[in-house]
C-alpha cells in the first residue's frame, strides 16, 4: 500500500524522489511559464460530496475526502480482485465466473472514484458493463482478433506504431488506472501491476522519431500516459519537443473520466509549457460527466489545451440517440469537442459490445440538424488489417436530376442544388 499524503482538495501532493533511472540532467523547472489562473470553479455538489462520504464510510473505513482527492491514493487503492469488487457490488453469477476464470485476457481494475459511480444492484448498468468483465469476453466471434487493426505489423520499433505518413502513435505505457472491457489493446495493457515505464524503454522510440523527419505529429497513448508521474511525463514531453520536425504532441487519455483527481494544478502548469499540445479524451456515457470530471476538463481547457473526445459505440451502453445527444451536449458544456464516434473494433471477445454499422449511421442522422454541429462527431471505422480510420456518413445525396444534385436534409425533405460548376456553368 502506498503511503498516503494528507492534503487539502486543492493542494498538490509533493512529487516523489526522481527514480535513479532518470538522467541527472533532467529538471522539471528547466522551463518556465506564467502562473496558471484557474477559471470558474466546478466543485462537486453537496449531493456528490454526500455520496462520496457514504461510499468511503462503507468501503474504505478510515479514509476521508483528503485521501479521496489524492490521485496517488486512488491508484494505490484500485479495486482489482474478485473479493474486493464483490464487497462493493452485488456481483452476478456471470460477473463472478468472469472474474474468477472464464473471462478474457484483459486484466480487471477500477479506481475507487469510478467504482463509486457504479450501480451496486444492476449488472446491466452502462458504466458497470464498461469495466466489470463478463464471460462473453472469452468467446471468439467471426472476424475477431487480438490485434485486429494490425498495429504490430506497423511497429518499426517497440512502442511506435507508424501507419500514417506524418504522424506516429507512441505507446508510452501499458498501465491504465481502469481497464475498459472493450479496449483495442487488451492484448498488451495491464501486464505489470505498477507503472514501471522508464525512459530507457522510450529511447528507441525517441530515436526513431528523431530519425524520421516526415513525422510532425506524435500521439502519446498506451495504456494511459497521464498515469505517469509529472516528472516522467515532462521528461518525455521535453525530449519530443526538442526534435525539430515534431510540430505538435497529442495525449490520449481516459483519466478525466476515471481518475479526475490526477488533473492537478501542478500537472496543467507543466503541460502548458509544451504547446502546441492537444488532448484526446475518452468518454462512453453521460453518467461519466460528473462535477469532478468537469473540473478536470476546465483546468485543462483553461491551460489552453484543446480537448476532443473519442467515444466507442457500444451495444446496450450508448447505442441510442438520446444517450449520445446527452453525452455530446454535456461534453460541449465542459469545453470538450466531440471528435470521433468509433465503430467498436473487432477485438477478441467483443461481439457482445459491437452494434451493426447501421446503428452508428442512425445515431449520426439523429444528431445532425437536431443539435449543434459542434456536438456531432465523425463516425469512423478503424479498418481491420491496418487500413486506418474510414469516415462514414448517412446518405444525404439522393440522386441527380439534370444538373441538379438532389439532397435530403435532417427532416427527410428533398432540396436541389444547381451543380453546374463542371458542366459548363459560368461563375463570376
């Protein structure tokens, strides 16, 4: 059990001693930036405070809000055993069997914070289905594979996936605070109990990027890069930023949804030194948009970090227009732009999560025109075999009549557009 640091809600636990594997030349204070000025506070509501206090009394006797708001306490107290989760939830027979032997290869772990959002009595609750394993994960369906996107085939050195000409995926860690049951990288994540990633494991990836001048964009993913200590993450960001042809860095993370306590003032002060820096956040359901998550996103946005969301379409979790509308409108409210809606990848044991592609098109059609365009993400399939992301849209072009293009709007009404630009039409 990690030593607990007692702090107030807004104070930042001191960084641990830099491990011996850090180069002596690294200094977290090497670069400076203006002090972070936080925007309007989004504190948890009195009801949320009461819910958390009740959850702690029942499940973590002796712990209080001080520990709860310490992200290291959250990691140290992750629920990762059948016995521990059975003490928090009324585990169904199917869940119990999956936790004790019939489940898939993906490890199980959930933060106390996210566990507090789960319905103890309802195994079919959307959030619960996202993180608690079931025996369906052990069933290999048609077309499913451990690495359906062919990432391993596009990996020139360990930790790098280079599929698109000008950008690479940098897998900085295999550790997550909470494991989503539909994870694309379930074949590799969670193989170590602690986040043991060290700079010497990153060096081959850094050398590859430095030697590949076509790479202008680096996406840090994993695992979850925000589970790294500030000092380790800054070590990596500083070295990537020093490569002349790297123009931007992105971080892919689910931390604001599953471990919002991690987004401390100290973290965002450090991150804003490395602009242009973008973040791709992962949200699955509107119930993840808690006051704590809103506060984390506000801190990141106030630091000038553009935030986009990525959502996986999941059967029985978010596969209807009202749920998606509430999620995407809620994300805009906390300054996160819905970016991608993913068709669920055909990873091994994912059949129970995957919907027909037509369901995704139906949802996009139900959003477009009925809510702000900012709230409508791009629906994509990440093509199996390494084809990359392919966007899909409902059929809005219904045909042609002479030089007119026939268009169908969100209400199903037909309109004509004079498509004469390439048919002898004159423009002035």
